[in-house]
């Protein structure tokens, strides 16, 4: 059993959304992801998918993408991204596939680890953070707390968090997310959302205050899954 992660699949089988407008490296990105996934993962492994999964604006449009993901090897745990407009109630989504679990206000397990998480949001910054951003930011912090509390209540000490947004602003300042990760002694945090070399510079990567942070945006990983644990 191994644990993998990838973010920002941006699949769009039922919609016309070519991704190569964001760079030549996005040419045939779907095929590159599927090829590496198929070659690297077996059915006993688990893959964490950290948001921006499908361009579909409703579940009908997203289903061809979700079905393709479901047909790939391994168990999958998915968290919502800012472009996942198709995302409905977790109870409804969790009835769709036997090997895919959708994460919101709850947790799932991998061996002796609890997999917690939430979508996240922009962290306070000097460029763009208004009252509406603050409202969503605080709500996402509370959703993260619900997920972590659920795992702690059931006795889990080893916790991995998946989230779509980075845990800090572009200056890597402390946030309410990073404070909570440290308070709950989270082992690892995997996130996505950042695209392009300039954005990658503003992602918190590596260990800080005993928490290990990993960026899993697919263009950062060259459209390959990263192995989190063997």
C-alpha cells in the first residue's frame, strides 16, 4: 500500500476547455496524468486529489471526468477546489463510486492516519482580501476544525490534511490554517491551486514548525502523481 497525491487535474471531457492556453506543457495533460497514474498506482494504493478536478459546471458535465478517475487504479479521496462548481452534497457524491470518497467536514483513513481537509481560501494579504474573502476564510477554518476534531474524537494522533488552497499568503506569513495545523500536530499538508513558475515561488514547501508541506499542482509535478508515503 502506498499513498499518492495530485492536484488540479482540470479534466474537461464534456466541456471545451483546452488547457494548453496556459502553456505548452499543458498539451495533452489529461493523457499524461492518466498514463502516469495507470503505471504507478495499484488497487491497494490510495490517491489524494486536492481539488480543481473537473471543469463541468454541474454533476452531469463532471460525470465523464469522475468516471475516468474512478476507473483508474487505487482508492481516491477528493477535496473540493475553487473551480469544482459541480460539487454537490457529500452524501450524494459518496454514493456514486465505491472507490472514491469526497471529503468535507469529515475524515477518512489511510492505514493508521486520518485524512482530514477542506477546500481552504485566500489567506490575508496586501493585494486582494476583502470582507467577503474574510468571511469565506473564517468559514473554511471552521470546516477544517470540524474535520480535525472528528479525527481526534476517534482517537487519531497521526493526521494528514489535504486542501486546495495554499496554507499561507504569497509572503508565506502565518495564517489561521498553519496555526491549526501546528495546534493539532498535523504531520503533512498537501495542497494545490498554484500554477506557473512565478506562483510556485509563493508556495510553502518543506517542513515548518514540525509540519511538512507539499505542493501537488499537476503542472508543478510535471503531470505526475507524487508519492507521499510508501
